[in-house]
């Protein structure tokens, strides 16, 4: 699965969906995103490169303590973070958080 396919799965899990808009609005249909019925925008969050976008995505996990714990555990399994002696998940990049998020919600397996 490509990073873009993973990004779309994460966005869908967070309530973002592609929307159909007329070309006359200046937004190409493949780039038009909507969340919670809000007007279509030309760019959805880039969860693999924007830490703020991942912080927003993480909010949906916080309401379920078991999912949150699974997410933190998944972050702590990342080899490059295992060298951190304390709170390795605090040092995770947006891409690392996105991967752990997807695995926690079973959006993909690897």
C-alpha cells in the first residue's frame, strides 16, 4: 500500500471524505475534501508530514483508552524510537505516528 493510499485511509477514519465539486469552483475533484459536511477544500491534512495533523487524528483515539494504549504501544515498537529511555512516543515523527495510527485501527497490516 502506498503512502497516499494510507493517507486516504487515515483521513477517512478521521471523518474526511473526497467530495464531488464542479471544476468551476477551481478545485479538481480528485483533490476536493470535506469533513463533517463543511464546504469542500482543495487540500486535506497531510498526516504523514504534518505533526499538527497527526495530533488532530490522535484525538479520535483518546476517547477509547484501550485504543489509546494500543496506539502508544505501537509507537513504542518502532525500532528507531526504542533507543529512547523515556517516553519514546513523544519523539515520534508525523510519519511514525501515522503508521502506528493505521495499525492501531487496523487500516492496514504492514
